[in-house]
C-alpha cells in the first residue's frame, strides 16, 4: 500500500487520462472512481503527505497544495469514497463533510468533476483553494 503523490498541476490531466483509459477499454460505466477533498489544520505538510501515501492504495493518486488534499480513488464508488473520507476525518478529529464526487455520476470530465468538488468544498468547509481550479 502506498498512494502516489502528484503535482497539483497534473490533477485535471490525470483525471482526463483515466477517463480516456476507461473509455478506450469499454469500461467507463462499470468502474467508477471518486475524488475526495480534505484539509489539514496546523500540521506539517510533508509528514502528512507521507502518512497518507502509506495508508492509501498504490492505485490512489494524491494531490496537495498547502494543507489541502484531493485524492483520486480508482475503482471506488461514492459509498467507498465516503467511507475512506470519513475514516480520514475521524482520524484527524475533524467534523465530517461529504466532499466527494464520483465519475460518471457527478461528471464525465475533469472540468465538471472539479467544479462540482469545488462547490461542495466551498459550501461545506468555506474553503477556496487553487488545488481545485
């Protein structure tokens, strides 16, 4: 187990690439993926990134900017993503927020998915971040 960290500038490109692979192999409606968002308060960014890399799967992609994180959970539907996010929020002793979007239910491209996630984060957490632009 070891999630892979990517630069925030690659977030939209990786989402669109993953969607293209699902479409190429004809499995776009069978294998959803989810994006979750969480933020860390008063924590060391590098230590936190390494911790999340260790607990997430090798197929999970982690993007961070400052103390904000988006994780792309491949092969994970809304229920699974909500469970992962709830576990992270519980571990961090944070109030639970449903900052989850799922392909294809919430969008079929990176622009739509990130826009929906940005709206959720702004509404639920009152956070505006460059990570979701």
